[in-house]
């Protein structure tokens, strides 16, 4: 398949808008908005300081959320200024939006914060294991607004963000899949089935109602 457009920098994150109208691509210094109907790629944001963009989430077709250093920024593509969430004390690595786009989960070394996108308020999840500095991914469940999946090494922590005192379940990865978890995806058809990918090339299926993958 030939490429349709060339990028100046290699992308670090990308996401479709929820209505599939636009595709957003983040490079370390720039965010582009791709319109598939016109095959046009438009630059919508450029980093002014020395830090780089690390992660990206799309709230709606004109609103993107991204992290730069310790801060999270919300950008309305129709306005020049950004709204900033400044609760982390270390660089923000991962972002994930809830299925109704009202809650935003963010991670830095040893911390997971849950933000109310409208009000800007946040809560901190507690009960993370000592190895939480090595969080590998976070994912809001597609069928549940407050269920958050956090992967750390070879286990999935299941949180109800409405009760942030600790995980409601911890599911270890089966020994048949080698490597640490690096990514996860929810089934669009099942409320309990999750697929995870490992650093050594395995894909494992996890049923959230069972105690083991």
C-alpha cells in the first residue's frame, strides 16, 4: 500500500475522532489533523518549549488532549489557546478517555490520576503496587464508564474509578505467554473479554470475570 502523505517527523501517537471523521497524528513537536475526504493534512499545534509530545487522546472531532512533560493539554482546534491540567509531578506517559469522553486517565511514574474533563478536577488512584513506576499501559473499558485497566509487568489491575482506594481485581498473565504486557484492547462484542500483547510477541486473552488469563 503506497503512502498517501509524508510526515516530517515520525509519529509518537495517533487516534481517530469518535465519529471517525478525522485522524489525528502526534509527532514529538507537532499535531496534525488528517481529513480523509479531502486527503488533506493540516498542522493544528506546534510545541513552543523544549519538551516533546508523548501521548494523545481525542475527545471529539475538534478537541484533542495530549501530554507534554508533566502537563496535560486540552486543545479546541477552533481556538488558539489550550486548557492545562497540571497535577502530575513526573512526565505523563499514557492517556485514556472513558467511553463517554467525560473522564481522562493519565499516568506518570508511580501515579495514575483520573480527571473530570469538564471541571478539570482530579482524583489519585491508590493501592498501586510498588512496581507501579513501570506502568505499561492504561485503558478505560469500552463498555463501562468507570472501569479502568492498568497493566504493570505481567498483571492487569482492574479499577472502578468511582472507588479509587484500590483495585477491585488483579489478574496475572498466564505463564504460556512470555514477556510483559505492553498494550491492551477491549472486545467490542464482549463486556469481559480483553486482549493483551506482550513484549515478546504473544497475544493473550483475558476474561475479567476469571482470576487468571
